[in-house]
């Protein structure tokens, strides 16, 4: 049957039939838009991720315009819409659409898989280096050395616990190496820096540059060459079987490339860990961590938050002026990674991701329809083996490759844009925390109330004694004490100032913030003799929580000499007393 015109409604198709399908499509469109809006709300409040969503919409709009032009072009009377050139064009148009969709899904998968790892990195900054050393000494494991196989394929509760313990040690050592190389203070939020560097890279994963298109087309034409080679070797093989065999060969070659790149990056990370004082000997590693702990504790006792912020701003300005050139601190360790170039490996990582997406597209268009015949001729195992390389690349290797690349490249060089974002946010959080605590204290004083009254009101909202209070309940309580904010603004402030567990937080954080503001106010009045004082809550002894609500490491030995979180306890229960011990 020849294609009928889409612009002759009433003659080629009944109007009522069009309305029926239009109603169904309108319903689907409304549901799809609601799903997109929900996705936008759940995305992190970062310009990088919003930029990523805009790229997605732009790519889909471009593909929609191409499809519209194709439908209009088919209306030309002399045009053969049933010929092979037209079919090939439609297949190519669909291939571009599927490639864009695959890249979007790959980026989302990497983002979701890295989110748990980033959460562990945030929690790693809660654990003291001294606590890590004691945990290593008391553990029953004989070997704390990083194992590539265990890193990729850890299963079972014991294996996962050992893997997480090892990951905490790695993150702490890499953090120290980064701070030493670039002269950054201990208050610098390294986990946040890595997370934002990942966001910067993820936003680039859905856009195919012209150079990538050239490489992609070269691979596609190489597949065509493999088809011709197979045809020359055995002319009796059907064309569809040749295509499956060519796809199978290229897919396993791509899997091998993923494995080689992953192994190389793991080797680079192991080298950085050795430079950062890692050792496979548990005794030596514990001694190294204790030495690092003494060094950090000395720095934390003397480090002030306002001074740390000035140092961060100074280093940020230096790197913005030098752009890509490295500005290292004198005496920092020299790192010699063979065959590592940021530009080359960045292009390699992006190319691997794009090639994997392209092969997924080929699998959908060229292989899926032939799986039934493969199953009938060869059985279930060969049918599973055909798409297996793509699954392994997506689920296992891409996350590790991407994470290791970001770690290596950002320890060797500072991303000035990411550093600028982190430092700016760090300063905003300090200022906001200062203003919030001071404002709440002033309102309490004006009403002739005390901090004990505030604490009693908060406890009244916690009949179970869990130490937690809902965000909305906290807003109601603070409104009674004079701090009145809209629900939207209050939620934004709470997310910046406090560590949340769902839609609840430990109200001891609020009490501590007011007590610190009160202490700072007394100190400012006592020392106000024509001297410039830092902003309230800026000095390290009164600065309890650093960027994004994570407890400040500058207070590890100031509020409690026993502050330690067990490295293997990744999900601490909300016990009020435990919270006071771990955060004071």
C-alpha cells in the first residue's frame, strides 16, 4: 500500500478517526510533560544538571524538526517514498534519535550509580583520620590493599563492608594529597568538589562533537568493511547473519577497550594512593594514618574559617589567571603518571561512551529482530552473550571509568570553574549560617526567652525522643520565636544549613547554632576595642558545620575528644545522644 498524504484529512482518513488518536496522544503528552516536570524537580539544584536537561530538550527538538522536514518532503509528487533510499534515510534518522536517547539514558545511569558513591564520600568527611586508623587496627581483615576485582565485583555483606572501609581510607588519603598539592585548607569540601566535577563532565556526555562524529562514522564504516570481509570468506552466509557476526565482534572489542581503560585508570589511582601514603601492610597503613591525623589535628586547632575562606579565594584567583597551567605548592609531591594526558583521556572516555551508545542503537535496529532465529539455532547462552558486552560496559565499567577519570584529572590539575563554584558556595553558606544563628538569637532575646525555651519547644515536637524534627514542624516552631519565612524559602535555607534525613533533621543542630551565636556575641563584645572581628560564627571553634551541612573537621577535637564515626557504619541510626557525640 502506498503512503497516503498527511495533509489531506477527510479524503485519506476520516476526521473522527484523527480526533480519536489526537485525544489519546494529548493524554500521553500531558502525562509525559508531568513526568518531565517531576524529573526536573528531583534533579539536583545545580546549573550543570539544568544545563544537561536543556541539552536534552534541544537534541529532541532538533530531531523532531528533522522528522517534520521528512514528512513534508514525502509530499513531493515526484518523490518515491517507498524506495530504498527513502527507507535508508528514515533508518538513519531513527538511528540518530536512538543514539541521542541512549546517551541520555547512559548519562542518567552513571549519575544514579555515582550518587550512592558520592553520598559515601560525603560521609567519609565525617570520619576522623584517627578513627580510620583505629578501625584498621581492630579489623580482622589481613589485607587493606585495593583490589581491582573486589572493587568491581564485591558481593555479600562482608565483602561490601570491606570495600566500603577501603573506600573511606582511599578517599581520605586522596583528599589529603589534593589539599597538599594546591595548598588548600582543611575546611575545603573535597567531596563536594569531586561531585561538582562529575556534574561538569556528565553534562558533556549527551553532546556529540564534530570530532566524535568523525570517529563514530569511521567505526560504522569499519563494520561495513567487516561485512565485506565476511562475505568474501563465505558467500553463503545470509546478510542478516553477517551483520550479527560483525556486531558481535565489534561489541567484544569495545568491551576489551573498556576493560583496558578501566585497568589503566585503576593503576593510576593505585599510584596516587601510594604517593598519598597508602600501604597494603595494615600496620604500616595504620601508622601512616596516625601520622596524618596528628598533622590534621594540629591544623584544625589553628585554622579559622574566615582565614580558610580567604585562602580558598586566593587559590581560586591564581588558577583562574593561569587557566590550565598547574599552580602547585612548594614541597608538594610530584606525580608522574605515564601516558596520562587530560585532553587525550577525556576524548577517549567520551568516545567509549558514545561508541557504546552507538552499538546499543545497532543492536536495537540490526540484531533484536534476529534474536529468535539465534535462539532456535544456537540456544539461550549464545543469545545472552550477544548483548552481554554492552550490558557489562554500561553497568560495570562506565561508572568506574568515569569516577576514576574525574578523580585522577582533578588531583593532577584544578578545574578553575568548579573550584570557583565550590568556594563561592562555601562563602555563601558561612554567611547564611552566621546570619541565621544571629537573627534567631536576637529574636529570642527580644522576646525575653532563652535557648532552653527553644529546646523545650523542639522536644515537645518529638514525642518519641528520636532527636529528629520535621522541616515543617521546625518552621512552625521558629515562627513562634520570630523567624518567619515562607515554606519555599525556609526549605531552601534548611537544605543549605543542616544535614537532612529525608524531610527531618536533628534539632540539636539548631540549638548548637544558637549557642555558638551567643558565644560569639559575648566574645565580640569582650574584644571590641577598635579591632576588626570576623563575621559571627566564622572562627573554627564556633564553626560546627562546613559546606552543605557536613560537620566541620575543624571541630573534631574541639567539642568532644571521643568524636568518631565507625567507618563501616554507613547508615547510622538517629540516636540523639549519638548525634551529640558525633557532631559536637
